[in-house]
């Protein structure tokens, strides 16, 4: 299998390692230089500049699009999630007409639900804020391409080097929201594992949520971390939860990817964060 990972960063590099180990022929596209797992090939290019995509490998079997916006601004989001997929798909039409799977890495931020309700792949995704709205537009572009496409909506990614929750308890900046505020987390290795599973599933669905088994109240997670490291419980937040915090307040169900046969390495924040605390 010939696979291109477009946007080979935190998740992409972990995926690259798994695919190389599986014996896949992997190319990793990004703008800068990168240290890749032995066996993978580096391609330097910018998904927002079509003239830099003419050297993409041909006759690919699968593409994973995992470019990030690199900043919380609308122009960056449009470039990463609308222009980028459009340009890559144009290049693939010319050089890989028999592509078997295009995986677009999206986010649970596409959901507008904010009252702590449960959501899954069948729930309406109607986020109008620019961050979710541009991702939704990217999802539509990919779904209307001529290639079999799968969108993976990831929750909050943590793992080696991304331990903000732990750091916030350690440095005393963590506060407990005054009302339940749910986090939908996923360890980096499960992000990579899910995408690898999709690539090896013949009849993959067009949409999966990529979150662990247990959406959890931020207060429960922070108190658990405090207990693990022997710190005092963080203080309760004063005032109302910020608009941005409320925007993410829903509980994402991962039943579809589990029913597709994926087994989580870190089923809840407890196993995943314990691993990072030990590291
Ligand atoms: N972080 C989260 O909690 C979270 C939650 C939900 C969904 N997601 C999504 O998950 C995906 C992967 O996230 P991540 O954390 O792995 O991101 P990341 O570490 O920032 O990696 C993104 C990669 O994209 C490359 N890239 C950025 N702009 C590019 C461009 N114009 N052309 C080519 N390559 C480009 C970057 O390398 P260069 O800079 O060298 O080009 C980098 O290798 C993203 O789509 C992100 O939105 C993330």
C-alpha cells in the first residue's frame, strides 16, 4: 500500500511509524524538514501552494490529510482546511485516479452542541464559529471528491509532550469550572491507531468520532491528576465559564469506531495520563 500523510506532525508522525512497521510505503508531506521514522520518505511542499504539489508520488492507494492551522485565526483555518484539501484532491485527480481512501482529520469542534449533551456521527454538526465552520466546509469538499473518503473527528489530543492538563495542575494555574464542563480526550497513539485501522478496513464508514470511551468532567480529571501527584485540588473557578469553554461542552460517543473493531490502547484519561505521569 502506497500512503501519503499530508501534514506529518504530532499525529502524522505517530501514524507514519505504525504504517512503516506494517510494511507500507509511506511518504510524509510538510513544509519544513522533519525527522521521519526509518523507511518513510519525506516530501517538502505546501498544501496551500499547488505548484509545490506537482512532485507528489503517483499511484497512491491512500492519503491521510492531517494538516493543522497553526494558529487560531480564520485565514489560517481556511488555508489549512479548505484550500489545502482542495489542492491535494486536484493533484490526486491527476496522479492517483485509483486512490482507495482519503482520510480527512477533522475535529469534534464541528458540533455546536454546548449543553453537555451526547453526540455521535448521526448528530447534527452545525458549528457556525469560524473554527468549526471551516472544518465542516473541508469535510464537505472531501466528501464530494471522486475518492472514497472518511472523516475522523478527533477530540482533544494529548500524549508525549502534550500534557497541558498535568502541567496546569503542577504549576497551580488549573481551576475547576463551577458547572460540569466535559472534555473529550484521545491519546496521540489512539489517533494514529484509529487512522491505521481505517486504512486497513475495506468498508470503512464515511465518518468516525475519534475520542476515548469516557467523556469526562474537567473537574474530575483535574482532581484525579492532583491526587496522582499529591497536589492540592485546584480551586473552583470564579465567574461563568468562558464562551470558548462552553463551546466545547458536549459528550462524544465513540461506539462506531469500536464497533468497527478498533481497540483503544488508552480507553480513558486515567490510562493515558498515568502513562504520561510515569514517563
Ligand atoms: N490538537 C488537538 O487537540 C486536535 C483536536 C482535534 C483535531 N485536531 C486535528 O488533528 C490534525 C493533526 O493535528 P496535529 O496535532 O498532529 O498537528 P501538528 O502537530 O501541528 O501537525 C500538523 C502538520 O501539518 C504540517 N503543515 C502545516 N501547514 C502545512 C501546509 N500548508 N502544507 C504542508 N504541511 C503543513 C506541519 O508541518 P510544517 O509546519 O513543517 O508544514 C505539521 O507537520 C489537525 O488537522 C488538527 O486540526 C487536533
